[in-house]
C-alpha cells in the first residue's frame, strides 16, 4: 500500500493550543493512528485515556564513564571535550552525563584506556489502545539528549502500525520550537497545521516555523486560536497568510470554556458549551476531509 | 546570581514572568529560548551588538587519503568517505561539532575545521536609565541544536549581577543547559492537567540537578492542582497571577506584565529575593 | 557484476526490505551466478539518524556496481551517486524475482 498520510500539528510558540486542536481532531477523524511527538512534554495521553499494549525501552547514544582505577589524571579528556562534559572534582575526573553527547572523543584520546562507553536508556515509547484509535507515544527521560531520535522512533512506529492495520492517516501532535524534535517531526509530513495566536510573539514564531516547515514541502495551513484577544494582529495574520497563499482553516475565539473542559480532560467537541469553537474545529476537519477523499 | 525560569509546557507564561521580573527588579534579562526568542517584544531593548555563534565543522585538505576512519568513528553518521572516487562528504545537519574526526585522522593536517554560524547572540540594554543588560540567542532557521549558542551566552554572564534566564519549553538538552547555569530555578506553572504533567517532568530534572526551586502559579482559576503539587513536593509558592482575559490581551500587544500587575510582580519579586538571599539595591 | 540489496532475511527467497537504511540485512549478490556472495547484519538499524548514510557507506565499502532498494532517501542518493554506484528501485518482491528483473533490464534506474 501507499504510505499513510501524515497530518502534523505544530505551532512554533508553545501553549497556543496545539494539543487541544490535535486531541479534538483525534476524536473527530474516523480512521487514523494517533502519535504524540512532543516527547519531552507529552500531553496528548491526558485527553485520550490510553490503555497500554506495548512498552519499549529507547536506548540513547552511549555515554562515557571513567574507570577511576585506570585514570592517571592526565586531564586530556577534560581539555579536549567540546561539550565541557568532564568535570574535575576532588582531583578526580568525572563525566557529567547531562552534558555528554557520546561522541567518543575522550574514549579515543585516553592514554590509559580508562574510559568506557555505556549504553543508557533515554526514554520509553508506547503503543496504546484508545477509544479513538491506536496511539503511539513516548516519554523522554528528563534531560536526556536525543529527543529528535525518539521523535523519529515514534513516527516510524506510528507508520508501521498504520501500514499493519491498513490505516491511511496518521495524526501527529508535534512539539513546540523549531529545533531538532520539530525537524524530526516534519520529515515525511504531508499536511502541517500551524496553530497560532494573535500575539506579537505568536506571529514572530509563526513566521519562523513556516520557514522551517517549507523546507520539507508539505501542504501548510493555519489555525488562529484566541483570535479575538487582538483582532488587529489576527487581521495581520490573515493578510500574511493570504499573501503567502496559505489557507486559514479556523478562527477559534478566546473562551474560558476550553480551559474548564480541559480540567475535566474533555475537548470542546465533547461538550455543547462552546458551539462557536466546535464550528471552527469542524471546519479544520472539513479541510482535511476534502483533501483526504481525493 | 542566575535565576532560570522553566515550565515544561509552552505558553504558561515564562517570558511574561521573566520579562516582568527583570523589569521589576532591574535584573539582566537573558533570552535562552533561542528557537523562539520573544523577550524582546516585552522589554523593547536597544541592541548594540550582534555576534555570530560559530561552531566548527570538518573539511578535508589535499593531504586526505580517503581512508574513511573518520566516517567509521563518527557517532552521528555525519560523514561519508569514498576512497574510489576521492569524496569526503559532510552532512552538516548531523554534525555535532565534537572534533572526533580531526582527532582520529591518522594523517597530519588532512582534516581542518572551518567555522559555521548557527545563529546570533544579540546584546544591548533595555532600561536606559539603569543600564540593564539584555541578551538573546537567536537560532538560525533549519539548525537543530541551540546548545552551542546557550553555552556561549552562559560563558559571558556576569555572576555578580542578577541575571534572569528565560528558558525554552520542554525538558530536553536546551533546558538542561539553562538549569545548569542557574543558582535558583523558578517554575512557571499553569494549573491545568497539561501544565501539571509537564511541570512534574521538568521538576524531576531540577531535582536531579539539585537546584533550589520556587513556583509561580500563572492563569490561576481557583483550583488546587498546583497548590497540591507545591505541598507534595515541598516547593514554595512565590505568588499567583489570575486567569484573566485582559492579561492575555495585554500580552498580545506586548505590554510588560509589570506595568499592569505591578503589585503581584512586586510581591513575587520580594519572595524570590528573600528565597535566593540576593540583596538588591 | 555485484549488486547490493536491502532484505528482510538473508536468503534468495526473502523479500526486499522497503526501508533501505533500516533493512534487517544487506546482501551482496553476484548477478551472473545469482548467488549471495556476502550477507551483512545491519547494526545501525535502530539508530534514528544517518542510517541511510551508513547503509550507503557499507555498499561503497563492498565495492558493488549497483544497489537495489524500494526507494532511496536524499542522503543515500548523494553518497551512492558520489561513489558512481548505479541505483535501481523495485517493488517489494522476492530477491530471486528481483535478480531476474535485473537480468532482463526490468528494474527502473534512479537518475
């Protein structure tokens, strides 16, 4: 079969409503595999109430350890390390595993072979069942390196799960920012929905994330959340999108009801309290549906 | 003294609080969310210096024998060397700038390191009367890691001054880099299930790195989610800021929160300075 | 001629592995005899980045004339092209069938 279509929700700036939009869509799209690639602050599981099917350890890159009995305190590792990951404490050289990137430079230069490279667990990834479909998610150990690698793993597993179960759509809740986990999420994405907000920061981040996303040539669309907290800036986003031929799928109003429902772990579409918001979210679905049926 | 503001979740008010605190207590503001640096919108700095942050990437010279040892040893698969057609290929998006290839090369001067810019560090002042420093890291679009930028910013911080470090969201490498430099960590929390979940993750990191910590509850709506967290984990609450549409509206216009919620910010600042033991004149 | 193929198992009855960099094994086949001359366990299969570069480098080191896969990423293309190695893409079939296709010029050449 063909590769499944990947729909990725991103935002650049954090806290603009990515997960609210993604979990609403997760509950509306008919047949899909759901994935959460915000691996160092994963939240989607809170809304989906998953039951675990599989749990896998995710190995990070090996990190350096110094065997003190072999170390002659020459300090070569300390001076050569580009990551300042080797500290000198009480006349002993010790690797700071938070800073070690596992490049093996110290291992190569140590004259007494006192350095060993040891594999470390960097996190876990899970396959779960939810009422809304199969769900691939992960948890990066706090502070672990390799978040991009774990993202690639989650995406890979979601794709395999989709192919195995004959499902042709993958819905992905992505991470904030523009760095490595975002770039790993974008690789292979077909449709990218950018959730933004009409704030100076939101617009500045929106432009940066568009710059990153365009390198991957997906179809890009925008959702403006809390559009009515600043209608002037909302208008600026509308114009910017227009000039760049990017469709705007929805203008979601600022409403306390989103937060109140979130407290009960419910999305707006599961309630009749916010009809305006539901209408807007459904127009995102229509856009995806129209494209999807082709 | 360095005070880092972290949150786990994005959009909980890190930048709002960091710029508000810097403004209230005349502390240097250091934007270390190099992927999305937004502090400038709230402090209106006058940038006087902009330097490139450079990393070193390898390039072969005519001494290269195309033996391929560098490519075999590279842990990041950033190199491919082809003996037959004499090709030395660097995939610089995978390069971590560790210098291993230069070190393991058996031929003298066959690999040299050339510099590549991954972003800018801008600095200036945001308060003309008092000469308060403003510094921000700006990662180039398409670059994957901001850590070298953050390390460079850290190496130029003046320890004797009060520096507010505004972190990226999450709990991965850039956040580690910020917490490492901190003498005190402020958690900017949002009392929702998402906010709590992500705060607990980043708090684990702060604990593992053994830093003193305090909590600001932002967008407070009267529930106890974060108060319970504070009791459970024994994290002092520095103050709360209510959930309020007008705060969101002011944020959208980049109005510094200290101009409008000055009472709350003063209260938080006092608690913070008390806890850190920093004497502010 | 020697060709390099990404496979699920190390046998002529195995299917082609559609993921070049993440294939379980690579085999080198002598296209004249149709025999496997070497089988290589892919030790990079679980690396998250750069698996294509590693796989392409293995092919380069085996001194093969061509590589057969289901599709190739941009980095694989770049390395193999620089090494002057021909690339062919095939549907997912058994290796036997693919070798027949190769002999009958039925595989599509990349670039």
